[in-house]
């Protein structure tokens, strides 16, 4: 994420597969071969426009979901949903299932790609607010329902996806590509790769991994799904993100390498998860973990569900380092605040006796604008920020003597990932008090 590309955030959801009779996505026009869609890369996640019943919304393209989800709809979205019933959904995290709605016979559209009679799951809980955690409006997540009917070529460098019509598509020869067969379980794609976990020996362990464009981390490994898959001694406990059923916790570490065919990616960050947070994901007994956006963005990626294969071609960022949050803070967007800004206006008048006939005068005026507000959502107790005294719920007012509203959320989080020992100064509002704190980023891996 430029700056944003270094942000580590994870969204994972598991839905019980509920089958309704719905139509496929189709390309309008019998000769239409492809559709180009531009996307925003935010937190290593692909955010693209999708129209639902004529209303343009923002969706994450997520290979890790089987069903299309909607959430955080407001009155401004004025979206009409058809044939609504209540259901329960369960996601990663330790909480209970959440109430949702199932809506059938909806139209989803990406320019010339249209899906009629589509099912949507509408998440009702207010606790699950992906928009706040990403700093931009996210209305939903789409995966298998679309991808089963197209071939997707994802270019992370140009922020473009080309959706090809499978009936018209001919795969060009790619000598520098690595090809992987895709296997599916509950509408989710898996590939067989290998990892080096042992920091002493050179043991290579085969693993089956979910390809997860909806995860911004590099890798997740499920502890004890193989004998060697144990958390390294050097690790720290971290908040990995939010699932439908609550916060997902894990142990963040690094391993020597992951092998994707002939591509060897060295010292990636890895999150090790125990059974508590992943009880639903472990229903597929062969699964050992997942590969997320922090690795996938290092390639041009072809996802071909119709022919059950995945192609990877490296780009210039293949050998770049892996980053993680060294502050211990998880921040979220917290609405807007009204800010008074100074505006300097310049005017000129004519006077034949001064300044060649011109007088330049400056006047200061003030205007009020709504600016983004940020607050602390999580603090790790043994982290630099936690030890400094920062608390959950603190409203961020200044960072390094600069007003917090002058930053994008992605810029702030990227700041926490770049330079070990960098000093961070913060002014926060806690209740009616304004408090100042400072700490240094600490490299823990």
C-alpha cells in the first residue's frame, strides 16, 4: 500500500454454506471477452465497485468467502433488498453467531458483468465495523459467487483486475509463471506449497493453504495441524483482526521461508493461531493455514476457478521486507470532528504612489470543516504504547506535533511499521482531559 501497502490488517469470515438457486454471472454481449475493473488497494485488500440493485457500493474481493456479504448499510445507501429472511452466521473469533438476513433475487453488476437472482447475506451487528478499521467505506464482501464464473487477472501494481469471459479466454504461455492446481472446500480455494519452519535445520514441510485475497497479512499457520507447525520461541501475542464472531488473536512471528513452486520468499511474517480462534476454519482437516495479501501483492495473480488453477508471476516487490506493527496500538476511524482552519486571503488594490501602483494586502479568515477522527481500539499491554499508558478509547488529537486529522488512517498505521526505535509522541483526549504520551517503536522479531 505505498504507505498503505505496509499495513497489516486481517478480515476473515466463515459462513456455513447455504445453497439457494441462483444464476451465474454473465458477460453482456455475446462477443464480450473481458471487463477491466480498477480497484483501490487498502490494507493489502482489493476494494472495488459493485452495483447492487442499481446502487453503487464498495466491496472487498475475497477468495476466503463462499457467500456474498453486506454490512454497515445506512439510510443514505437507500438499497432495496428482495425476499428477506433471518439466518445465523459464524466467523473467526470466540464469540457467538451473529444475526443476519438472507436476501434472494438481487442483481449484482460490474459494468458488463451481471449476476441476476443473486443471494446476499446482510450482517446486522453494529459491533462488526470494517469501514472504521480500514478508514474507508466498505459495504460488503464478494468471492466465490463471482469468481466461479470468470477468470480474474489481478495486477496489484497497476490496481487493475481483468475479468475474462471463460468461454472466450485463451491463456497465453507464461514461462516465468508458477502454476498451481486449485482444490476447493466449501467454495474456498486451496493450493499445496511448502514452508521452512525450523530455524536450525533445512526441513521443508508441505502444507495446504487457503488462497485468501481477503486477508492482508502475509501468512497464517494453524498450530499443531502438523507436528512441526509450532510457534517459534521468538514471537509476541497480537490482535490479528476481527471476525464475525469477535476479535481474532494470535502469535506473530517469522519463519525462514515459504516456497511457492520455484519462488522462495524469505523470512515472511507469520501469525500462528490456536484452536480457539479457528475452530470453524479447522473443519477442513487438511488445511494448515492461509496465504494473504502481503504475499499475493508481490505477484501478478491469475485466479481461474472454472479450470481450477492459479498462476503467479513475480513483480518488483517480491524480495521486499515484511512489516508489522511495532507500537501495540490498533486504531480505528471514529467519525468526524469539526475543525477550525485558518485561511489566508490575498488581495490587490491600485495606488500610484506605492509599489509601482499596487498594494498587496493579506487578511486572515477562519473556516470550519469536518475532518476524520481516530481513536484507540486495542492496546497490547506489554507493548511500547501500553507501557507508556495509552488506553483503549483514547481519542488521538496529535501525532508527533501534527494534528491527527491531517493523516490518513493508513499513514498512521504505516508509521508504526517502519523504523525501529522511532519516537512517537501522542496527544490524546481521555474524557475531558488532554494527555501527552511518548514511546519508541520496538522491533520484537
